[in-house]
């Protein structure tokens, strides 16, 4: 099902159907069952994952065994670990499937390899990297300065369709709060909107 990734490229670049089809012809898809791990801490994998269907999460586990969710990747999102894909260092993070998921595996050399077919691809890669940095800067600022309610509202804005797809404890982990605190935030918001 490479058509979704071809459409993703066409949406972001002024390329023909033929260019898009040729560009993705070297890629492969993979189906991951719910709970299956794509990346473990310590792995060296020079690949990113474009989500055709399903849902991935990117997280770390601290020395006490507590999970800290950094990012979710629903349909039409791309997810990778920079330690391993860019710096060729073992990952400190994990990527697993929250739902049965189909991904397109995008190897590290994909963007440079297809620049003869789609010259604009390197610019898209740079734009994607800048968007990733922008996302992480905003996320860090929210964690440092926003209230739990503000973080939850930002989560809903960023991931409008995930509140029913993701367990509440995962949302709490992403927000950096306890599940009990998330429950209070949701109750308070419900009261504000139903007065």
C-alpha cells in the first residue's frame, strides 16, 4: 500500500503521478500487530516509518521502569529515532504499535537516492526535519510552562482523533501527569463546557 506514501509526497511536492510512483517503488510496507515493537533501546536501525494505517508511539523507559511517551504517530505521520537514523548511535527510545498498524519503511538513503527522480525531495526532507524540531520545541515549552489543562487541550488540537484510540494512562504519560490528574482535568473541562 505504497499509494498513501506516494500521495503524501505529491501533497508536499509538485510532482507527477509517475514521479511519485517511481519514487516509492523501492520501498516496502510492513504490518505490525498491536503491541509489537519496531525499535528497542539499544537498536541501530537506519529507517523511518510512515504510518499508512494504525498508530505508533515513541517512548523511553526510565530506570524505575516508568514509560515516558514522547510522540504518537497516527495515519499519514512519519516517525523515526534521530540517534540511530542520523547519528548511527544506539537508540535510547522505543517504537511500538498501539493498534494493528501498516507502515512504509523509509530507509536512511531513500531521500538522497531518489533525488534524480524528484529533485525537490531533499528540500522536503529538510522541511520535515525543521517541522520535527519545531514540534519538539513547542512540546518542551508546553511541558515546562503550561498547566495540565493547557497541555491536554494542546494534545486534543494536535491529535484530534486519538482521545478514543489511546488509553488514558498513555495520554497522561505524554502530558507528563498522572492518570488521576488527567481524570481531574477532564472532569473540570466537562464542567466548564456544560454549565
